[in-house]
C-alpha cells in the first residue's frame, strides 16, 4: 500500500477488489470497515466463515500508521500473516517462538513505521521490548483488534491472565501520543452470548461500540449427538462414520495431545491419510500438516482446539467431536469449520452414556476440570490476604506464586482496577462471596454443554437461545439435526 489516507468509499471498494478480488462486500463487512475507518469502537459477532478478518485487515491497510492485532494462537497468526505477505502486504507477527533475528527485523520495521498490521499475543504485547517502542510518540497507532475475542472470556481468568489487562492498553498508549490521537478498539469473534458480550465491553473499555450480531445458525450444518457405551465402542462408531464417507475431507476434535496422537496412529494403521495436530508441535510441523490437509493429501486431521482458527478450507464435509468440548462456544467454533462452501456438512459428537457406569471418560474429564476451576478460586481467596493493595505485576509475580491469575480473578470479580497494563489497585472493601459467586457462575457455564447433550429440542434452537438469539429461537426447528429428524 502507498500509505495515503483513503477518504472515498469508491477507493475502499477498489482496494478490496485489488487485494482480495471480490466485487462486493458480504454483509456486514462493509459496515465494519466503515466503522474502523471512522475510528469507532466495535463488537463483532459473526459466524465462522463470514470473512471477519477482512473487516479489520482492509481498514488497517488503507490508513497510514499501525493496527495491532491481538491473537490467541501462534498457528492463527502465522496463517493470517502468511496470506497477507503472499499478497505483498506490510504485515508481521511477534511471538515467543520466532528466531531472534526475525524478531529484531520486525521490531526495526515497527520503529521505522514500515508495517500496517502487527499480529501478537496479549503476553507479547505487554512485554517490555514490544511495549516500549509502541509508546514512542511518533509511532502512529490506529487500532487495537482483538481477534477470536471469546478467548478473553474463556481464558482471561485462568491460564491467559494477560487478557484481563488489555483494557488498560488504549489509555496508556494515548498518554504517549499527540493530543487528539484516536485509537479504535474492535473485538471479533464467532461466539459470544450476552454475558460474554458484557465481559468484552467491560474489560476492553469499549466506548459506545457499534455492535454487529449475526445468528450462528448455518442451515448446511447437520448436528448429531451419539452415545458411546464403551471406550472401544466410541472408536468403533467414529470408524464407522468415517468409513461411510470415503475420501471426504474432515476434522476430528479431541481434548488432549495424547488422544490426538493415539487416534492418528490408530487410523494411520488402518490406511487412512491422517495426522495429529496440537500445540506441542513446532511451527514447521504445524505448517506441513495444514498444507497437506488443505491440498487434500491428508484426508482428516485429529486435532485439539489449537487447529482451525483462521484456516479456510471450504470443502470440509464432516466434523467429529471424539469427546464433548467443555464449552458451547468451543463447540460452535469447531463445527463452524465445516461446510464453508455452503454444501452439507455432518457434525457428529460422541458422548459417554449418561450414568457414566459403563463409560466414565467424559464425566471424569468434566469433574477434573471443575475441580481445577474451584481449586484455582480457593487459591485466590487464600492469596488475597497476602497481596498488597497496590503494586506492579512484575514485583508481585516474583513474590507470590499464581499471583497473576489471582489478580485476573480479582479483576473479573470487580475487586481490582488496572491503573495501566502493569500496575493495579485493589478496592478497599473486599468480599470473599464475590469470588465464590464468580466460581459458581463459571461452573454453570460449563454445565451448558451437559444440557446440550441431553436436550430433546432442536439442537439449533438450543444453541440460538444459549447465545442470546431468543427472538430467532422462538418456535425454531431446523428440520435436519438428530432431534428434529427423530421427532
């Protein structure tokens, strides 16, 4: 791009056609682009496959200055930046795994204002080597984009506490910039129920955001839940399902690295072209697996939730959940990777029988997760008595184990304020009941999946209600999920 500010909508459309080759925006892409060009905050909830990334990439490329894209996964960053670089566009990424020389080159390009888009994790954004150059007065920053924003809600007060500090980023940056500087914040996700939307507004400190909410319903996704009476029976049902779809491209989602490797080996021995994919692989290994799957060399990938975000393969004909995910938002994200070409896609979820006597796997996993969750909140309640009322995160983390997560949980409970991304102040009146209530709310969120597995109503109707589309859900019957077909 030439770096000239674009004022005409005709120029915007011409740039869109030149870069991506499309004549027209898909609603509401055009409105989102306008909103960010006008430096307005936005909250965008669109189904997977709706072209969300264009909504922030195009405005970033049409303005002089930098747009920061906070992204949760290395694989997602790599895919989006590679696509932009393939089009010779000024984008880069920073994360803990990139070589030192590449990091130096990116930071140099940042300081010389050669970039339009910089992808990075919340932890990298808040690291001193990155934060300090971003605060330089002459470095123009147009926007802060939170991609896959549901991760802030899911992980912000568990294992990715840096997400909880993102609301302090804009006011802190503006202190270092010329008077009158505007930095827009936009959160993009495929899944956010009303509670998650409130969390995003509050944590990110969105100012009168434009809200774009589109129902997650996809008429070509056929949802089905099937009981597996024994662990052996679970594998047999999955094999039967895949056998009935010879050569069709698919995805198998599992909940652990071990499951992905064991299942991939088992299917490999049966002659299937498959691979295990999880966060423990190197960038080169992940890239090779993605390329083989995209080209059709690999029929299906056995993967954890680390796979699929930002990877666009239109002809995925089936998605199997070997075990239920913990959250409905994860489930919607993952089934949404199927059928992006609009053609039918079968989405099968295998679950243990309800009593758990014959096949206790799923109940054990859920119980373990909830115990971990409650344990973390109990640790925080004990740690609260020791944490200083005001301090900086670097000092506190050195002094107390689990302090960063404890601060995130206190922030989530409304008992702490971030003065800037590195310094906090606790409220004088502390209420231990607030932490207990927060813990139980989290447990309740996880119980939604159990309700989904056992519901007898239309599965899409259940999902529409769960994500706040109550008007659309009223009297809704998709006609093609297992419950609708059965009735």
